[in-house]
C-alpha cells in the first residue's frame, strides 16, 4: 500500500505540476508543489507520500481502507484540477 500511495499521489501531482507550470519536477518537488497549491485537506496524505518516497514511511492512518479511500479521492481531485 505504501508504494501505491507514493506512486499514485506523487505521480499525479507531477502531471498537475507539468500542466499548470509547463515544466517538469521530481516526485518530491511535485509533492511540495501539492502542499502549496492543494487544499489543506490533502496535506497529510501528500506528506505521507513524500515520506514514503524519502524512505521514511510514516502513516497517520489507522486503517488501510480509509487511507485507500482518501487516496482515490485525492486522485479524483487532481484529475479534475488537471482538466480545468
């Protein structure tokens, strides 16, 4: 599940960065961008994805089911932002 959180969240944020900024960034750079641009509601999951990418996985989630649900909602949010 850690790999899915890191790969999906940061990968989609890279796409958002590229579309909005007309440039390319690293996955961690995309995560930092997400922390600046996305609503605070997503910051915990984005920070978790950055931590996983950095090799220091820390999860605030007690349930993998809730974590997965939030990940899907984040991906849907980013998808809508990419299409605006």
